[in-house]
C-alpha cells in the first residue's frame, strides 16, 4: 500500500492506494472535518453537538477495480488509511440503493451505523450518513 498526503483546500487530506505488484488495484481517501463543516450542516436530522464536535475524518471515496472486489482488499485499504489517523470517529455517505443495498450492508459489516441522512445536491439521491469509531 502506498500512503499519499497533500496540503491544500481539504485539511487532513490523505489517500491510500493498494497495489498488486506494480498494478494499482484500488484506493481510498479521507479528509478531516471541522465542527462547522458543511458535511455536518447538511445532516437531516441534525446530529448532536457531542457528535459534530468529536474529531472526525470523512471517508470521501473508496474504489476497487472489479477483479479485486470480494477479496477483502477494500477493507485492507480502508483499515490502512485509518490506521494512523488521530481522529476519534470516521463518517461516510453512501447511497442506500447502491448494489441493491449491498454497499451499505458492507459498511455496516465494517462497524458503521447510519446516524442521519443528507442530500448534497437537489437533484441527487438521499444518502445514508454513517459513522463509526476509528
């Protein structure tokens, strides 16, 4: 696995890329959430201040090439990415209809729980907002 970090508009941005030999097979990236981040402001229903004030990292995307799906590789990339984070919790958004519910069920198997929902764009789907301890 290769860990990447950059400085810029997203505080705490970091990514992990998984490889098999020289071939990239998947990646995931995160960034730190501020207590006043729009991530929290879009929640419906709103979350308690005790939740939004807890140091949190947002899992923004995780992707795995098709031949490696179902192999446990995405979990290894996920766990590697979170392994040295200092935040106390991680949040993600998922379309509950993706894969006929299988994607949300996978995150639940990894310990995430739905805590709210949000619709980041007016014409987009309503997403399940999930949270777990790091």
